[in-house]
């Protein structure tokens, strides 16, 4: 029988079939080789992550907060001490051990939307050193603070302290509940101690247990607002321990020092606030917070400024090099911004904590 002559289309089809078969065989060999390597744990290499700067502007954009990401809250103020808004990721630089790192995440609150969630614990001094008139003005100022926070995702808790720390209200977003708690504040006339650091320590613990780190993909601003006369007495925990725990929990501490701390001073000496033990401890500065001084009869302007400060911070984050994430050493962080502005950062550095398996202060 004579061989059947194939037409050109038939020869072309046969060639295509042969090529497809070769490609399939090559792919099968590659897959088999990859599966063989996956059985050997030494062949598993964690891929290098590259994170370009990200600017979060709304609730639909999310970030996965993992154990290797180092978050830093940064508050920027001008020469007058007023918060500066509207800066961009390109306005900042992050230095880790003196080496610049790429910004993996950047969050800034805008007035027109995308408000950052806030979780605040009020720690209120009710010791015998507090004056009755101060307590009344404080109640009105606290109510103003809660109204300033209206319209944003928030949750508050309230504790009081004197000789003992008491939880008056667990976390709630019901403003009426807060107002009722503030209205029922009473001074402990027999209280001879002011356990301010113990109160902040309990507040941090409360935030860690009940306040989420993120909400709708946005990092929650976690803060303690400590209102006192500025003279802690009888604490069982040291200021340095409280600062370390605040940094580890990413909590900023804001202190409000009431005028009773200077009631025995002359009028001339009261023109400028005197340093208190709280100031000297660095509790606010070393956690990214700030100190406020109530030198006027009306506390409301101060608490309005406090609300502005609490909600005006930027969030920057970066991934340290792989070799530094588990070495157990402390690595300092420095944030730089536009010249002429003052920056406060919530943490001075990071190190690996074996207990929590996280990078902490």
C-alpha cells in the first residue's frame, strides 16, 4: 500500500501536538522536582517581602498587623505646639539602628473621613488631695472631651484611684453611660495615697485585654488619660515598668495635672507649671503622649486641646531585616519629618519578646 501523503495543515497540526506534549512533560518534571524539595525542610526559604509605601485613606483599605511589623505612632506639632495634619508618607523617614527603612504602612486621619478608631481609659484621681471644686470642673471637662470624640469609632473605660484602683465603667461607646459615671465621681476624703502608676498599669492591662489592635483594618489609637494632682504616692509598680508595658502594648499615656498640686505656692510661682514627679518620670514623653497643665479655673479648653492631640497622630510601620527580628537585642528607632516641626514618637525602639512572640519596646 502506498503511504498516504499528508497535507500541510495535517503536518502543522502534528507539530503543534508534539510541542504541547513536550511542554506538558517539562512542567510535570518541574512540579515533581518542587514537590521533592518541599519534603526537605532545609529547602524551605521564607520569601523576602517587599512592601512599597502604603497610604491608608479609608475604611475599605486594610492592613494585616503581624508579629514582624513595627508600628510607631508619631505626633507632629508646630512651633506653637499645635498639631500638624496633612503630611504624607514621603514627608517622613524611618531609621532602624541608624539605617533608613522603607515605610511599609502609613496612616493619617483626614477630617473629611476615614477617622481612626480610638480606645481610651480615663484614670481619675479621687484621692483626698483633690479639691471639691476641681472635681466639679473635671466632670464638665470630661463630658466635653467625650463630645469632642463624637462621630468617630471610639470606646472608653473609666477607672478611679486613690489608695485603691477601681473600675467604674468597662469599655463602652455609649456617651450617656460615660456622662453618668463622670457625674457620680466622688472624692475619697480619707485617701492618703495616690496610686497613679498602679492606675496606669491597670489601664494598660485593660486595653490589652479588651481593646482590639485594629478595627476595620485600621490600627486603633490606644491611650490612657491620667488626671491627677501630679504627686504619686504609695505605688507598687515603678514608672519604668509602666513605661515598658505601655510601649509593649502600643499605648500612649497623656497626663493632666490639676492646680491642686500648686495650691501652697505664691501667685507669682504659679505663672509657669512646676515639674511634678510625673513629668520627671517621662511617662508621657516616652510613650508618645503629652503633659497638660490645668492652670485656669476653666478646664474645658485644656480637654478640647487634649482631644485634638489624642486624635492627630500618624501611624508609620516598617519590617526590620530578618536577622534582627529574633536576635533579642534592643534596636533604636528614629523618625524624621519636615524641618521646623516637632515630632513625638510612641516607642524608642524594639526587641523580640519570647513570651508574646512579638517585637516590643
